[in-house]
């Protein structure tokens, strides 16, 4: 497979994952936004999981909250970095999965920021800030990316030694 074709395939796979993340994120935020009043809570699993309606103007854990357009800078840097990393390594097995999760999560939250200036967070666990599907996708995407880099790198070095 040519490098250009590998890039197109990796980008298409990542794009598909990203589109699914965006769709699930927007659907769940819309559902919460129309079924729970702001500032209220619904218990799903007592003492463990609640659905809430909170608006977050910052990024993760409400960092940079209220800083306006400054919040877009780390988002842009992260998106460019993930896309560049994927396109530089299109042959890396499964790299498209966390790339799609990261880009989809970032864009899902970006859609809300552009449309309303804040993000709806609605999943609430004990002693943890509220979050949403996009946040979850970003978090899982980072973990999967770290695992692929660590273990994929080990496998590649072992393959090079054996060759």
C-alpha cells in the first residue's frame, strides 16, 4: 500500500470514529438539555451516578473557565497535533482509533462552544467534576493512544531486532 493511500485510509477511519463520537455527544447533550432543568440532578445509581445539567465555559475540569476565546488555543493545538501525528504514522496499527476519538471529542465540545459559548456536562460521579460523552472520548482516546505508543513502539523495536 502506498503512503498516500495509507494516509487516506487512516484519515477515513479516524473520521468515521470522530463522526460517531460527535453524533453520540450531540445526541446525549440535546437529550439532557431538553429533559433536565439546569442545576437539577437525576439519580441513576444511588451514590454512584447522577445525571445533571451544568454549563462549562472552560476546558477539562473547568480550567480556563470564563477566559473567552483563549479556550480555543489549546483545542486548536491538540487537534493539529493529533492529526499531524496520525498522518505522519498512517501505517501504525489502530492509531486511527484514538485519533478519531480525540478529534471527535474535541469537535463535539467545540460545536457547543461556538453555538452557545459553553459545553453541557451531565455525567456526575462522586467527588468528580461533571463531564460528557466528548470528554469521555477524549480521556479514553488519550489512554488508548498512550498504550499504542508504548506497546506499539516495543513491538516495532522487537520486529527491527528480529529482522
